[in-house]
C-alpha cells in the first residue's frame, strides 16, 4: 500500500499540511476517509480549494478506502478527522505501522494530552487498541517539531 504518512487532524487540510507536510513527504494524493454521515457535512469543494493543484484529493467512504489505497499507484497522505476513523480503517484491513496526531482540539470531557491534543475516554480507549496492535502513535505539528510518543505520554 503506498501510504507515505497517516495523520489524524480534526482541521483536515490547513496550513501545516500544505506548507510543511506535503512538500516534505513528496506526496501525490491526499485521501480522506469518512462515514456517510461525515460526508453529508464535509465541504469537498472547500477541501479541494485548500489543497494546491498539484496534489490529487480523494474523499472516500471509509469502507471503500482500504481497497482504493491498496490498488493505487500514488504516494498517499492519509488524513482523518478522528482516531475512530483510523481505527475503522485498521479493522477493514489497513496495514500500517505508524500514525501521527496533529490536532485534536478541545471537546467536552476531553483532557489535554499535549499541545493541540485533547483526548476523551473514547479516544484513550482507541489509542490503547491501536498501540496494542503495534501501531506507533506520535504527536507532532510539523516535520521539524520534536516527535512525542503517545504511548509514553499515556503511561
């Protein structure tokens, strides 16, 4: 599977992605998985406008995402709104070794874990499942920032 980088960031496409991550990683396409419900509220045209023209963009229903990426010849930046979106992909057969958390902003019942990362109980449970599967999870805003292991922070 040609996934170069996987990131959870509730802002999806924004300055850090466009200015720092994409040029650093030599990406061809950004893939955003979403549920049918999320898709109803997602402004795909705005996402497309936020991304420079040289990058392709695919917003796919989660259940179609793993098969799409497995058959793609493009270098993919996988970008999700939540840890649960990522977990669904893993449950659908996504084979990946690492995940970056960029931004998970404050929500009711969440505790600050790191700068721009707030986790509620569901998020913490999801992270435990992912790390128990051997997936390395780190938080880092941009490539030049220091990486912080989520497993070490949660310990």
